[in-house]
């Protein structure tokens, strides 16, 4: 199986999710989203497949994300593209779907 992880190596949850994927023998493509931010369109697609709204993908511990709590989807997605630190992680995509893997075990739903 193949998976893509939008990953922040400084995040323990992201590291644990990546380790879980690797332990299961998944062929993982790692995208360090702070270095290579996803576009607003790509985020929109990922959240749609995951069945969540863009605001559910906000990392609310970041002050810039808190200011977007009541914003519309387009505004949130654009802000995420410009300031990717506000994206909650990790996002995982496989051929079985997309999950925001908090906790890391949520990835098992799409393996």
C-alpha cells in the first residue's frame, strides 16, 4: 500500500503516525508541508475526501489559526496556503481515503 503524509518532523504526533505507517510496511511519500505547502485547492480536495471542513483542519494552538475560527472556507484555505503552520497535522492519504490522524491510530481506518 502507498500513502502520502503531510508531515512536520518536529511534531510528535506526526512522527508517531509516520512510524506506524513504516512499521506496517506502507510505502510512504513524506511531504514536509512547512517546506512545501499544499495549495488551497489541494487542501480543499483533501478535506473533502476526509469529510471534514477546512476549519476542522486548523491548528487552533496557533494564534493565527484562532483568528480564523469563524472565517469562511475560502479564507481559511488561502490562509493555510500562505501560512502552513496553521494546518493541523498529520494528514494522511491512501487509496482508501484521507484522515487527519490525531490520534495517530486514526490512520488504521484507511490502511
